[in-house]
């Protein structure tokens, strides 16, 4: 098979042209839109998403204050190591929850991305609560 040889000058001209013109707006919108799952979101994940969003909107959960994620009665009874585990994972969970809320606010409720976030949040919560008890409000 014969290879087509392209000069460096031709490559530079094409790159300059793309940089000047940029990407077509329709193409850019298509690229930015998260891919939706044609089968839809699992009902339990959808209910979980709505319940967490309600906690955030009602002010019960502040996405920048880890203490609002933790049940203090259970947390206070933990040993030093378990408290540290709950604390560091509370910060990580809040980061995922902020990302989930951002996607939700953009109208993205059925993409693979938000489904993955919901599952990651639930798995992290379960992993920590297996060791520390029901320490999180979500």
C-alpha cells in the first residue's frame, strides 16, 4: 500500500487553518454533550440521585462542609483511625457530589457519566460504612 507523503509546510497550513477557524459550533456542542444511556438509569440510582439533590437543595447537605455529610452521633463514638477514614472519604465524597450536582444542574440525569458517579458514591459510602458504621447521611 502506498503512503501519501505530506510536507511539513502542508501540515502547518492545515493546523493554522483549523486554529483560525476553530471547530464548528454544532460539532462542538455535539462533542460536549455527555453520551446518554439508551436503556435509561436504574430506578434505585435515580431515586438516590433525587434524594441527594433534595438534601443539597434543602440545605441539609453543604457540598463544601464535610461535617454536614457526617452523622455526628455515630462519628463521635468511632476510634481515631475510623474517624480519619470517615473524614478523608467525606472530602472525597463531597467532590463527587459536587460533580454530580453540576451534571444534574446541566440537565444530565441519564448519562453514563452520572450513573458512574452515583455508583462510585454509593460504593465508597458502603465500603466506609462496612468499617465504621452508618456514618454518612447519604
